[in-house]
């Protein structure tokens, strides 16, 4: 299950783990104009862990999910390449 919320400065997607235990904590993806943050609560440390991806890194990740093992270079549309 997931939810999508459009806030003033970001789009927030929350991913909720469903199914048989053990379940993972919710994952919150914040999409800003300049970056993407991915957050998840860690009950072992009682802290929210966060990583920040550039928009380019997020596009690479989205493309990589559909590709086989290897090394790739993604070309953006409209870059003349």
C-alpha cells in the first residue's frame, strides 16, 4: 500500500509494508524540485535514517530497476545525445 500527497514544496510518497511478518517500517519519499529524500525509521537506534539523491541519481535508479546487470550511462531526452 502507498499514499501520495502533494504539499507546498514537495510530493510525498509513503510506502507501507504489507503481508506476513516481519514487516519493515514505512518508507517516506520526498520529491523536491532539486532532490529526492528517502526516509525510514530505525527502531534499533530510535532515529529516522535519511538519504538524499539528486534528480539525476533518481532517474538512474528508476531506469536501473528494469535493466540486467551491467554498467550504463543514461542520456536525457533533449540533450542532443
